[in-house]
């Protein structure tokens, strides 16, 4: 069945529309650029034999990128996310999901506002309902990375902005008395990550100010200086059409943190975003 949404209202509204027409006990989600591995669907839904699991997400494997600096950064970032999600699954529930390859029990689906981020709000709702959200690394999704820092930056601003609104909407989950260790995971994985844009330069400047107080501050400042110089080299390399993981990954680190800073400014100003131009490989 093909459903057409008129006027265009974004992914969240489309999911709400599709959920009204869908049948079955599980909803499986994909993005327009999602390319599932042959066994991905079976690997994903097998987890629901456990009645404690309400939501499952798969593993995103980036390809393409044409050897661009952004491509190196995306792949490194996703490798880090993969490690976190494996660990969080062993602990109980994961905090973030891959919206291009995930599934939820029908009776746990939440009709969301158009501006809400379904990849974040829906799994948090499932945790709030007392079910687990888990990571299935054998359910593999292939996507091409973005190829320009501008496109990646815009995408990261949008995702971070919608994540801040999601955390505001689901703020009850930050109560450790009700949600235990998951509230600490949520704070660490999301709040601290999106606030790192302020902490990193503050720590760097503090190390500089304390240069004479000990070796640890001198080493910290020198290490930070190396990272920033390499990030600048990554920026310059991209402008010249070159790329190397040695300088591209520090550049990507700076890029996503600056994007997080702009997102927080937009959040504080009350801005929301429901519709965007789809990401291009």
C-alpha cells in the first residue's frame, strides 16, 4: 500500500499516518535511503520473542563517502556508537537508535507531534512503559555517508535540536528514583554529549591558565592544541580536496560539537524543525 502525505509534514507525521493503516503486532521502520542486508529483518524481529523487549534497532554500516573527510568522521562516530549500544544493551536498555532499521511492538507505538524526533521519543516512551530497548548488531543497514561538511553540519544541527526537545518532552526519565541507571545513561549519553561543545574549550582554557600548576595541565593543553591544529588541517584538507583519517576525525569532532552548540542556541530560542531536505550521499 502506498500512502501519500499532503501537504508535506515530515517523517514523524508520515509514521503516524502509516501506523493508522498498518496491521500486525510489530511495526518496522526504514528511511528512504535504507538498504537492508538480506537477513536484517529476521535478525531484528527475532528479539521480540522476549516479552520484556519493546523496541529493537539494528546496526548502521556506512559506505561510500568517496574517501571524504566527512566519510571518515561518520564511520568513526558510528563505531563509537556501536560500542556504546552493545554495552548499554548488556546493561538494560540503549539510549539512541538507528531510525533507518528499527522495530516496535504495535501496542507501544506512540502518536507523536510532527516536530518530535521519532528515533528518540518513541524508544524513550517504550522505556517509560517498562520495556527494554535493545541493539541487534546482526540486523545490518547500509547507507552512504554524506560527502560534504556543510551537509553533515546541517544534519547534526537538526538532529541535536530535535534531541533537546525530545529530552524536554521526556524529562521524567531523568528521575533516578523511578528509572534507576537508565536516567544516568540518558544524562551521560545525550545531555553531556550535546553539552561537550562548552566543556571542551573551557577545559582547554583552564589548562592554559593552570600551565604553571603542574605537568598534568601542561600535557592537557598540549594535547588539546594538537587536536585543534589537526582539526584545522582537516578543514584545510577538505577545501583542497584531500582527506586523511588522521586529520579528518579531529575536524569531524569539532564540526559536530559546533553543530551541537548552534542546536542548543536554537532550542533556547524556542525553535523547532519538523520538515527538512533529505540528506544526500
